[in-house]
C-alpha cells in the first residue's frame, strides 16, 4: 500500500480535497508479475478512476517501481474471482495442461489394431503406478497415441480431481527446460515434476540427440518411478529404434510395458467412419463408407480429414454424397494411397493394353520378350498396388506356385534401379492405374 500513498501524493498534487480523499478510497494495490492491480471499492469508482487517472497512475507507477508495467483497475467482485484463479493455479499448477476435451476413452474406437494400447491405458488409469510403469505406446502418426494419453489423463482426473497430472510433449518439455535454464529457475522446473501422480510425455522421439534434456528427464523419471508414480510415454517408433537416446533411458523405457498402435483394419475404419459421421451429422450411404474405409490407408487423422472434405462438399453443394461424388472429391487422397479395391484383373488389362500384347498370352507361358516383360511388370504392380498375397497373385497369373511371382518382382526391382526408361514406364503405369 505504500506504493499507492506515493502515487496519490504525486498525482494528487494540485488536486482538490474531495478528489484527494476519493483517491485514498482505493482498497488494495498488488503487483503481480508485470501487472499492478488496483482494487476499487465498486464499479462506479473503478470507472471514475480509469477515466480520470489511468494514464497518470501508469506513468507514476512505472517511475516509482523502475519497471515497465500495466495497470489494471479491478472492482471487489473481480478481485475475488482473481484470487480464486490464482489459488487454483497455485494448487493445481498444470492440471488441465492442454488436454483436448474431445480425446476421451468414450470417443476412442477400439479394434484389433489398438486394443492392447487401449486396455493398457485403461488398466493404468485404474491402478496408477501399480502395474505397467512406465507404459510405452508407439506407432505411426495419426493412429491415436495422443488421444489415448489425453483420455488416460481425463479419466484419472475424473476419478480423482485432486490428482496431480502433467501432460506434455517431449518438445515442450525441452523448450521449458531451456527457458528455465536461461532464467536460472531450473529448481522450479524440477520441483514442478516432483509431486506428480501421473506424468504423460508425448512424442519422446523428439528427445533424440538432445543430451541435456535427456539427462534432466532421466532424473525426473527415476525420482518419480522410485516412489511409484505413473509414467506414460508415446513415440512414433519402438524404443529399440530410437537413435540418439541414452541407453540407460532406453532401458527405462522398456522396463514396464511396451505396446504398439497399428494401422486400423477395415472393420475398425468402418466403425470410426460410422461414429464420426454421426457426430458430424454427415449422412453417407454404405457403399461410400466402404469406399472411404478401403481407400484411406494411412491413418485415422487422414480418415477424419477425408470425412471433413465430404462434409464440406455436401454442405456447400447441398447434395447427398454418392459413390461417384466421393471418388471425385477424394481423388487427391486416392492418388497418394494404395487403392485396396484395385483388382489384379484391372492391372493385368492396363499393362497388356499398354504393351499391346494379348491378355491371354500374358497370362500364358509365352516367352516372347515383350510379353514376358509385361507379365513381370503386371506381377510387380499387383504386389505393390493391391493387398493380395503372393499366392493370390500367382493364382491370378495362372502360375502353380509363387516363385515365378517373387522372381518377377525381384527382376523388375533390380531393372528399375538401372534402367531409367523402364522405371519411368512402371511409374507411368502405376499412376495411370491408381487414377483409373
Ligand atoms: P497420434 O498422436 O498417434 O499421431 P492422434 O491421437 O493425434 O494420433 O489421432 C489423430 C486423430 O485421429 C485424432 O483426431 C483422434 O481423435 C483420431 N483417432 C485416432 N484413433 C482413434 C480411435 N481409435 N477412435 C477414434 N478416433 C481416433
Ligand atoms: Mg500425437
């Protein structure tokens, strides 16, 4: 309050007595970071102070305190709210740290590709620090790792709102560490991670090659692990494939349970499509759903992206989505993906017609150079553009066993390395077939 007396002395100079006594009615003044909070007894007073004196107060306070600051006048009511906010953040420093409210267990579709990871997260959430510690989840991008981590955090907090949960990414962990080191507040950094009940670190592959961060993380990990606090980690590769990570850290990573999230199979994709389209209020006929689930082969994020594309189209054009439309709208996606529904027959026909050879000759035993080459390329493309097994491919080419197919694939692969023209031909055919 001394500061307010000084401010009043300065800005009250040459002011009448009424104004002076009014200025003294300020309830409280508090400096928090770079903000000077001035508590006014009520709203009317607040307006009066702001409209008459805010600039003078600002200038005066900066001079007196020798630092740049912002002045904020708040009424009693706002003061209470502010106090609660401060209390909350003090008590639960990182509780709701960037948790996506949509990433919850009830939203997560379980299929054979992610069942293990899902069950492990559930089990861990129910028994913090008691079973799999750490739990290490790995898998390609867009396959639900972050979703599972957030869901676990939400679940734990819903059961115990007082639990101290920190979710962060390895990347953020590192930048926070660096800024704490620069500000000389490394102890606070460590302190923050000391009393955590559940620590979730996403994308630990970012720690690759970051020696200093790894050392800090190693100590935090050990300290928590020792006292039975739960740690969950995610990465885009299994621990053994992480390079540039200290061995001692890697061996910690695998000391609990390591689970993989895999690419979704058709059935899981269909369930996801059904659920998401319902949420998005997008009606898709069954054949379109099947088409999307067969076409989008990369990950669930792309699957969502495709659905949003279809939704945007149907909203703008005010037309229901048919299979033909879906094909057209998603043609960019199709180009970069393996098209599962592509049949070997289609490939055979395209290749035969490109080389102008008779389809029956190509499927027979002719050893004519052009026919044999067409056959080999068709086999090669069948292998890479469809999900068919070697046995299925050899059947489609009327071969008794699959050695012929393996030989053909190897031959084309080798030839493509040396023969640029052949490589271009194969790529041309591939693109042509993919956009059929
Ligand atoms: P990752 O962290 O593995 O890269 P995310 O967790 O960010 O992937 O998932 C990408 C998107 O896909 C998110 O919008 C997420 O909600 C969704 N998603 C992933 N897996 C599932 C699933 N099994 N059920 C429902 N949505 C999922
Ligand atoms: Mg992620």
